[in-house]
């Protein structure tokens, strides 16, 4: 074989891991580390905020943090990988019930129950992901919706274990409590850590080879397969990581709620909220779901407090307006507006209308 | 045994009604590739309209049907023309979200107007039923089921025999080609959605006559049923929707008898998922659309 | 596992298909097709529309499951393997209808090939470096930062080729990379293929552009209605009266004659 420059390119060279690591360290700059710095600063700022706010506000912000994690999780499978799951709440409910059952029936501590919930989420993702991720578009959406409804019904009917429709209670007081209740400051911290971790995991995945593989699967599976991407495992792993984050959120949520029913933790509106937060913010990025989750959760809390019975009506109207006017998400909308120095809502409508 | 027969009979008439809910849902899905999550809310809108007509004018729900159908048709036409057409080419989760938001708006408006109480349309014949040996079938249900059958057959005839039906099918198969043939896709889509809404309204009225409804749980349940039935029956397949409705109706009533609790719902979901995996074209549909990835 | 058909001392062909068949509904798109490609060879595949050329490539790369027959790469049976397994065996391909990853830049498109198609580039950074080299090789360095949708037809084909090359294949299957190109673009594509071949890559080229396929191929296989009509050197195939009459048309036949 000739040693032409072309042949050398095509041959490539294998470099040791040590060399790569050294190069990575050497090339760290402010310009390529700002995201990590922003995350650390944001995390520290929220710790600072906690010192000056009321417990009620802590509870509100805990919910915001939880939705940040849920939105990032949905974005992994729905945004990056392009498989719009309408059943992610299944992982939430599953995580909640695994935690409650282990703490209530088996008297395990939260610190054992939560990892078990995450493991359960991963296992469930692999089990339903392998057959369902072969489906496309609407069919995947319905199948996942069906899986979520089905798992709620299963939990609902496993009365001896789960309490069924009568709900389940996690013991939190006295000798009965396997783990002392966290209280509002504790759950604030727990959800903050979950949110920060989910953002970090998403950001790391997005910049890795795996992140590019997710995008490739999203764009074209045949082409992805042709360049050596194992599309099946990319889809299942993305689904499993997403499921693990959602299950962990469900686990903490269950402990926070103490008492709940299948219809609470398998409520399809959790799924819809995840989707709408990602869509409002902008899918397939890290900032989009973050902005969407924070913005929408604060807005819906505001509506709930100030508009009473009209809040759901207005919430529905907001969804409609966002889908029509910001189909690509506000983050992308403002980025494009900045780049083109032009704000045009009509362009958005022209894109998808008949 | 007689219990089982009674359950089966109930399942058949209930299934006919559910089939009618699903026919419109399946039509919109098949023609426009839109999953209308507000379908149940439209059905309940129809139910409230018939309930109001009965309450204030004493109009029999069966006589109110034309009014409900026309009102819902116009509402549906306007919705599609003014709103859904705006995002018809968007990725699927956007149309799903849009119709979900639309459903929220509709059912919360209804709840604000009429509160969340269970309602039913009272008729003089509600308590009378036809006795077939040991099996009793209420006249109201029987009539509702017969009507559902007649409407489905009528709609299938419209779709296969008329110019409008051909326009709708053609647009569903290939919108670009249909437009080249001079079909106004926007108008055809709006008519399709109007028909679907009218069917939902009629089905809602029938459900309100033979049972009860409310704005909080009924819409979601109906949409979910329509989902399952459409998948079982095959998209855009009118008779498929009816058969799917009957299958679901019988399975739920007989299953409810045999199984404890709500296991039957879990089984319905398992059947839905299995159908999607094994036969995405539906149990009796032709394999014309592949929902699977070929790799 | 199937026994090799050639004598034990003969070099193992890099690609061999045996009795490959695929049925769509009731129609055979490809029926009982067998041939072998030796390492370093350029094999041209021609045939009229619907002859089964693209189906053949899809069957080799695992994008379609064969109804019958076998595919061997380097003597190893890869029939019914998934596409990524075959890609990792050193088989890369282009798509006739270009399939860029639209959400990322041209450079990242090629880098995706580099980071997943071979076992050399283990980090995104390395893959991007490889991508830069390959973009230069195919001549679209100036479009590195563009979105794939902004590319011209010729550049989109080059991107398709670059993605495949980034996988560092030993066998490259190209599906009509020259269709619809201008003459000088075809010339540069032909030059590139010669270059690739000199670097040791084995090439199977499906092509409509006759002039190009003649100048690059060592051997040509002619497909018709899913079966091999004839095969041989370009001159043998082109002088075969059946080929001239049935597939290339009378005009081409006359031009060859003069």
C-alpha cells in the first residue's frame, strides 16, 4: 500500500488516552468552559438565595428545579434523539412508587430506595424501549402514552403492594420513619442538586460522541447506521438516561409528598408539561429546556395564585399561542432574531402552515 | 351465563358508541396525520349543547342531533381553518401540543360555564328496555348504537361514492398531488375536521343520553378510547373504527365481569402496544402505512 | 458460516455476494445475484432504472434484509447484520438521495462519520480534525461551517462521500455520486475516485454516467430486472450487443461504433 498523504489520512493514527487528556487540560479556556462555570455559579447562587427566602418560596422553587430536571430528561429522548415520548410520566410514577413501597413496606431508607427507583427506571426504559423505539412518529408517541396509562393501571391494581387506588403513605415521623423528613429546605437542596446534575449530564452528553450520535439518529437513521452508529443502543441509552432522571425526580417527589395516589404521580399532564417546556424553550439544546422549565413553571404558579379557576384555561391558551408563534422555542427565536436583526412572528407561521 | 350475555350485550351497544367517537378521530388522523387530543373535549361540547337544548326547550336529544352536528361542524371547520392549518406541517409533537392546549381551553371553558358536576340528559324512555330472554337492553342505548352504525355506514358511503369523499381521500393520500388536481387542501382539511367534530358532537350527545358526562374526566377518557380504537381498527378506516369500538366495548364489559378492579384497562393498554408493535396498520386494516423503522 | 467458494490458496475477495435476492411484495427487486470483488479493484454496476442497483447496495450494507443469499466481507458472512456492524467491518457507503445530518454543520457531519465509523478517532476533537482533512480532500473546506441544506448538488454529493470516507473504509460503495453533475464536476469526481483507489480502497460504484463509469472501473456488472445480465471489462460489456441495445440506447451504440 502506498504511503500517500491520502492513505495516511484514511489510515488515521491511534493516540493514547493520556495524550488526549493532557491535550484537553491544555486547551481549557474561558471561551470553552463558560457553560461549566455558568452551571457552578448558578448552583452557588441558588444556594445563596435559599438563605434569604421564606419556606413557601422554597417549595415553589423546588417545583421549578424538579421541572428543570424533567424537561432536560425529556429533551434527551424527544429533543436530541427525536423520539417524542408521551409517556415519560411512567418513569415518574414508577420512581415514586418504588420509593414509597420500599420505604413503607420494607422500611428501607430513602438513600437505598432512591437508587432502586433509578435502577427501576433504567430497567423499565430498556424493557419497553427495545420494542417501542422501533416505532416512528405518532406510533411511538401513542405507544409510550399507552405504556404510561398501562403502568398506572398496573400500580392501581396491585393493591396488596401499592395500596391501589387508596394511595400510599411514606412514614416520616417517629420510630416508623426509615429516613427523617427533609423539610422544605432539604427538598429545596435535593431538587436543586437533581436539576444541576441533569443539566450537567445533558450538557456532557450533548458535547460527546454520544451527543452527535443522538443528533444523527434524529436526522436520519439509515445514514446514522451507515456511518457506524448503533442506532438501537443510542435510542435505548438516551431513553434510559431520560428515564433514570425522571424516576429520580419521582422518587424525591414521592418523599416530599408523603402521601399520594396513582392518579397523582401518573398524571399525563406531567408528560405534557415536560414536552411543552422543551418546546417553549427550544428543543435539542441545553439552554432551551432550562429556560422553558423555569419560565413556564413560574408562570403557571403565578396563574394558579392570581387567577384561580381561570388558570387552566389561560394555560391552555398559552400552549396554543406558543405552538403557533414560537414553534422553534423562545431561545432559538431570540437567537435568530439577534442574528438577523429582525423579529418576525409571521416567519414562524409561514414555516408550518398549509 | 346470563350475566355474561348481559355484559356482552352491554358491551356491543357501548362499543357502537365508542366506535362513533373514534370514527371522527380516526378520519382526522388518517387524512391529516393529526392526532386530535381535543376530540374528547369536542364530544363533551356536543353533549353540553344537547343538554342545554333539552333543559331549556325540552328538545329530545335525538331531535337535537342535527343542531349539534351543524354547530360542531362549523366550530370544527373554523378551528381547522383558523388554527390547526397554521401548524399542519410542523413536527408531530407540536400538533399534539396544539390540540392538547385546545382541549384544555375548551374543557376549562365548559367547566367555568357549567361547573364540574356530572350531567345526564333525562328522557322518558331512559328506564325502559327491551327484554331478550334474560338480557335487557335499554331502548336509548339500542337506538344510539343503531344510529352509530348508520352514521358510520353513511360516512363510508360519502367517502367512497361522492366527489367530496374522493377529495378528502385524495388529499389524505398525497396532498401535493391533490392540490395539483385543483383540490383546495385548506378547505378539504377544514371540512374533514368539521365532519370529525360533528361526529364527536353526535357521539357526545348519545353518551349524555345513555349515561353521564362531566368536563373533567369524560374528555380525556373519550380521547384515550378513540386512540385505542383507531389503532386497533387502522387509521382512517371507518369500519375498522366501528369494529375496534365493538372489540373494546365487549372486552371492557366482559373483562370487567371476569377481572377484578381495573385490570381490564391495563390489558387494553397492553393490547394497544402489542398491536402497534406487531401490526401498526391495525387489526383489520391493510398494511399501507408503516410506522416502523426499516433498518 | 459458509465455506469459501474459491480454492484455499486464492486471495479472499474483499466482498462477495452469493445468490443475493430480495422481494418487495410479490416482485423480485433482486434475484440470485452473485459476484466477487478483489481487494483494490473498482467494480462498476450499471443497469436501467429499477434494475436493483440501489437495492443491491442496501442489501450489502444491511439497510435491507435479503430474502435469500449471502454477503461476505473479507470472507466473513455478514448477511443480516445490522448496518453499523457492517460499517465497523470497514464498509462505507453513500446514498443516492443524499442523507446529510441537517441539524449540524458540514464539518460536524463528516466528524460524525469519523467518530463512529472507525476505531481511531475516540474524541470529538480528533474527529473534527479528521473531518477537516477529509473536507480538504474532497474539496469543500470552504463550506465547513455551512448547514448541509445550503450546499449545491455537487457539494452535497461531496459531503456524502466525505462522510463515508471519514469512516476510513476498506470497501466503499458509491451510489450515483455523479448523477446531475456538470462535466467538470464529474471530471474532478473521477479524479478523486482514482486517488482513493490508489490509496488502497476497494470501490463498488453504481453509476448512470457512462463516461465516468468506464474510466474508473476495472470490471463492470450489468443488472437488469434484478439479475446479472453480463459482466466483464468495460470494453467487453460495452461491446455486448444486448447491453448496447437494451440499456444504453441506440444513440450510445452508434457513438461507440464511430
